[in-house]
C-alpha cells in the first residue's frame, strides 16, 4: 500500500487502566519525533505511543506504538493478539514483539477514535499471561480541509455617504478541521479587493465602510474577501468570497433647472387651461429623493400657473387667465423648484431648490368683437309706445377700432317681436308696448359680428327690466259669499272684505274702501274702512224680509295709492237667509238656488217626488224583463258550475265521491225521507220489451222517466245533482229495431243477421261483417 500521498498522521494510544501511571520522556535517534512511554508500576503492560508526520509515511505500513508485557523475556515464548475496531485491517500487530502498525490512511473527520483490546498468551500453553486490556486509539487532527464560504456569493446594500466605520455585512467561512485542537480551524479574514473604500475585521469577517462614497459617482462595488486557516501561517489553506455592495440613494443633491432662461409663446385666443410650455429640473437622486414641486413667484401667478407631472417630474405651465395682445404682449415670470422630501443632514450644503426665468410672448390673433360689458342691465316703463328707446350696446374690433361691427338679436321668436336692434349702432328699441304684469324681466342675447370677417362673433347678455306704472285698479281678491239673517239688527258686521292690485308698489299697497256714490243713500248697509287694507260691511237697519227682497247688490268703491291713483267699483251680493242668529250657508245657497229658478219649496218637493216615482217604475220594468229572460235551469246550472268533482283514481264512480251538495248551502232546507232503492233490473227488462211497441212520447215512457226522477230526488244515497242518469230505454223510432242485448237469452251463434242486408246502403259494411262472421262460424 502506497502511503506517499497520506496526510500527516498523529495517533495517541491511551491505556484505560485503573492504576496510577508514570511517564518517562525519551527521544528517538536521528529524527525530530517524540514519543511517550506509559508503564505500569506493578506487573502489567508497557505502552509506547508514536507521533508520526506525513514525510515518514513512505512504507506499506507505519509503526505507531508497541504493546509489551513486563513478563516478556524476549525468548519468543509469548504471543501478542490485537482485537477490536480496525484490528487486522487498519491496525496490525507483530505477534512476537507487540509493535502496532497502521496500514491505511486515517481521517479524523470520518472517525475520530478506535476502541481496541490487547491480549498476550503463552505460545506453548495458549493461556493468557496478562488479562485482556482495552485501549483507545485517538486520531489527532491535521490541517487537511480548506475553508469554505457556504453562504456566498454575498449581496449587501448601504446608504451612500455613510460615515467611516459603518457596518456593511458580515461574511463567515467554515473549516472541517477540529477547532479544539491546534490552529487548523482558526480562520483569518483579509481584503483582497475593495480598498480603500472598505475594510474587513480579521477575526469576525465584518465588512465596514472605509470612506464616504457618492452613489452618483459609482453605485456598485465588488469586494473580494479571503479566509485562511492556521491563522494565516505558511502552508495554510485559503478560500475567497465575492461581496457585491450597492449604494442606496439619499437626498444629497438639489434639483437644478436645465436652463437659466426659457422662452415660450401663447396665442391670445388660447382658452384658460391651455398648456403654454414645460420646464424641467434635473436631480441626480432617484426615486422619491428626486420628487419635486414647481411654483410661480411674483405677480404673474394670477395669469399663469404651473403644475408638476409626478411621472416625468416636469413643470407644466398653464394659462390661468386669458391674455390680450392689445393689452400686454409679454410676460416674464419666475419659476421655482423645490425637493418634495428633504434630508436635513445635507441642508448645510445649501438649499434644495432652484429658480429660473420664463419669458412668455403673447401672439396676436384675429379676435371677435369685444363688448364694453359682458352683461347689460336696462330699464323701460311698461306701456311705452312702440319704438321707445331701451338702451345701447357697444362692441369694437380689438385689432382695428375703425372696423365696423354689425349687431343682431339672437333669441327666441316672441322676444324678437318685442325688441329690435339697430345693426349699425347697437340701439335697442321696443316693437310693441310691454306689460309688467305679463313679464317683469326680459333676457335677450345680442351678437356683434366683424364686417370684414363674419366668422368672428361675440355675444353679450342684455337684461331688460320693465318698470311698473299704476295701470291696474284694485279689486276683490275673490268672490265673497255674503249672507244676512232676516232678524239681523242694525250695526251688525256681516262681512270683512279686502283688495288686491296687480301693480307693484315700492312703498307698499294702501287701499281705501267706501260705498259707491250711487249707493250712498242706501239705508240697508254701510261700509267702514279699517285703515289696514280691509273694510267691514255692516247692516244699517234691523230686520229683513225675504218675500220683499232676496238679494241686495252693494257697489263698493276701492281706491289705491298709486300715481296717479286708480279706483274700481266691485259689487258685493248679499243674500237674505231665513235664520235667527247663525247663518246656515247650505240652506241659504239652497234657497238662493230655488229663488233663481222661481220655484217654491213645495213645488220643488213635488218635482222630486215625481222623479223618484219614475225611477222606481223604470227599475221595476228592468227587473221583470231580466227575470223573464232568465233560464229556468239557471239555478241548477249555477250549482253544476260551482260543484266540480275531480277524480284521480278508478274507484266506485260518482257514488264514491265526497262532493258536497250545493243546495245544502242555500237558505232553504230539503228534508227527504229515506226510501230503499228498488231493484230496477226486472223493470228495465219489462219496459224494454214494452218499448218495442210504443214511441218516445207514449205514457209508459213518461211514467218510467217520472218514477226514476222522483226516486233520484227523494233518495239521499244517490249521487249529487252533477251526475248522469242513464236508462236502457230505446223507444221504437228506428226501422232497424233495437240492437240491445238486454233481455235476450240467445247467443250470437243462434242469432241470424240476414236482416241487416235490408237496412240499406248505410249498413252495408256492418251487414258484411256479421254475414262473414256467421259464415265463418258455420
């Protein structure tokens, strides 16, 4: 076996005896080896351990120690025996002198120790001369494993501009050697690549910032870390790991406008909200650290506005108010940009904002005419004659004051008939008198059109108020029902009246009430003004007689406070009622109605009595006619319709139903005496035979039907009325006679059907069937 490639091996032989041991150091001649001999004080074993290195393993087996009994006289009389783990394969012993050799490479990481037993016997007697002894061979570690970075490759992130010494990440390597023995597993970390920005702690593997770094300069670094075992001594094994370190962004850069001066333009026709242009400020930061807000400073903020596009971080200039080339042709505004999120750690480096100048030129355009006012308010008194002046609207061409403008009214057709406008000077006049009570305001739209460019049109609203004049006299607000009792006394209040006026009074309406001049001599009633736009109507005498005068018509004069004042005469109708103190309005209305018809109460009662008699007579005739038209079987038909019996099985037929009798629900009660049902089989046979000689109108047929009907009506056990009674009574009306087999005692075989041939062509097929049947039977 070739041991030239074996790693250095270290083996320790340990004797497990309960005796005290003594040690003695000795040196091996001509080598750098050392060994320890362990000897028992009394009679026992002698141990000789050996520490071997790789350079000495050159033979097929390597000597590692010797077992020796103190009874061994060196006369080859004793035999050494080795048993246990690996005995005979990994470990062999020289039976004559007890020297132990290892024949294979030992790996501590695979098996760190072996348990073996040693025995020595006499060769001649084969008896043990020493008791069997157990011992352990412990495999001492040598540096035969390289360090490994099991968690690599590594990726770490650290904020830019972090101070020196900031921890970035910790890397850890593992070594398969024994960490408790020697330096084989003691690792030392060092930086192969990454200076001068990073450093690593030799014992812990923690990577730290060695200087401040700017992400905007370089945002990613590759650092190589080396781990060596044996504390970095010569001959140590090593391994490397790569660490990718990214610098995260912080807000350490202010925004900067790309230009110190921007030039833009906008047409004077541009509507509010038009985008005038865009500005952009650069920020070397990223993400929310580059978010910014734009604003406009100075007086121009009322004409222009700026908003921020959060996606592109652009500043968009918008038109906030329409511009006029003729009024102002150039604007100079100052825009400012500020970071939305500011890191206070970097404020000492300066403000995180920037400013720029934006010059905006207003472009001239062919504008429509401009009215001197967007809304005009005009007044005109109602009733003014046609052609009266209402007012004047004025518009001009902003590009050329001398350019003519044409005016027109664009409003609904009815308003066109009320107003017209002079197309050259904008004068508005009426076309007919206006009535304030019909409409107090009129709204019209006037347009102005350039003569040289008819497409340029502008509009203005004109609101015309119709001023009120006192052209409507006051009047009663409603029709007053006024009643007076026959026994009324003088000075009694019978009605309180008021007035309304369609005119509009700036100071409020004031009405004055009095009797009309033609009624001042009336000795029956008087009117008293209450000085609050109401008046009371009083009786001027005691006692009234309906027979003398049923109605009184009182003319009342009402005067308003308009300029000039207007009056009107309104008639109040007073009805005399047959009452004592309280008026019964229904009775009074009834009396007034009769008086207007010229009828007395007795005459009206007579008329009503006649009408009632005629109505009763008419209803009686209608009822009689309906009874005559009504079918005598209507009651039974109604009962048939109401009593519907449903069968869903094949039971006993009608007599098996549980249907109720409709007649039992009616008011009248029918008491029937129970009569036992007679057997009708013999009667049917007898009557059948008799029917061969009588017709359907014979007395016997009627008697038979009457008896059956009486029996069904008086027997409570028979089915209800909605049943069908069948009787075997055919009569004598057929030339062919009866085909019924009832009462016949003959069989088909004894009966002759020859007579069927005499019945005529209608029974030809039937005669042929029975004739052929007869022939086949024969």
